[in-house]
C-alpha cells in the first residue's frame, strides 16, 4: 500500500483516469524507460522503471520534494548512501535510512502507473560467450541493455511508443549504447521511440533506477545485504529477465545485428 505521505502529496487519481482513456485508445500512450546498472565481482544487474510521460513528471517532483525535505540531499546514489560518502558524507545511519525509505515510498504501488524491469547476469557466464567481442564492447552492459530494450514491447503492450533514458557515464558506454539503439535496435520494432543519455545527479527517475538495480543486485550476491527500504519497492510490480550462458548465446545468435556490431 502507498504510504500516507505519498497519498497526501500526489494526486494519482488523475493519472488513473488518464490511463483509462488511453486504454480506450483515445490518446497515444508514450512510455519512458529509465535504465541504470549495478555490478560487483560476479552479479551484473541492469534495469529501471517504466511509466507514461505524465506520471514521470509527478514522480520527479515528489522525489525532488523528498530530497529537499528534513535533512536536504543534493541527489541520491545508492553506493554513496551505503558507504556514507559523497552526498551522504556526515550523515548518520538513521538519517540515511529514513531518507532512503522516504524516497522509495515515492514510487506508486500500481502497475497502471509504474512498473519495473531488470536483467540479471553472472559475469563468469558472460566471459564464456564473449571471448570474440571487440574489447570496447566486452561488458555485460551492452547485452543487458539490448535485452531490456528488445523485450520492452512484449512486457508493456499498452504503450504505443517507448523511449529509453540511459545514465550518462564517464566511460561513454551510454553514448555507445544510444548509437547502437538508433542503428540496430530501433529498426526492429516500430514502437521504439527515442533514446537519451542524461546525468543521474540531475534526473530523478535515474536515481530511482539506481536504487532498484542496487537492491536487486544484492539479492544475487552470495551474502546479500538487504536494506529496510527494499520493502518499499517490493510492492511495485517488476519483471525480471535472467540471462544464463544458454540464453545469452541465444540472444547473441538471434540478434545477429547486435553481434555484428560487437564482434571484430
């Protein structure tokens, strides 16, 4: 159930009504998927949240309000929160936990408004089937992002168009993925829209995606360290894609348009 704070500050009824008319096909429904990734020595998880454009405007404003409330926070990044570094420097464990729970509570527990999707892989599996890739593309990132994009039309059939937003990074992986989207992935399905790269410190939904993939990766660790805020996300419907060696090899074989770009 949504928390009282969320119920009091966000009018989700209007968006449920909008969703009703969209379902009647009176308006075009454009969804936007915000994606991020999280990894350690073995687990690699990519994923994020999908919602209609209008819902993201409301979620972003509420996320920003919670960031500014009580002890203000410039931005949210899970790795900095857990280590009490960066934006969380000089915070106590209790202050950090309260802020994380409040932020997680912003996300509506209604699959008509918001849904999650994640892709999971073991790095050792990837290494087994990726020996002949170009060095620059030897990362699970490109294959998990490709899998999430290619699967999105099937997972979200009510969306007429699907845009993607990637977390802009210093290694330029997101920009390579954006170019790959336009040259090889978008032509596969007419429902694919645009692909953007944005800074997570300035983009609230990317911060929410960072929280999701970080928590989901913990579930794949040999010794998981779940956080109290994880419970707040458990009520949001989330699709999970597992890529083992066989599935990864099948993906690379089925979409030769991807492997042609990656190999060489």
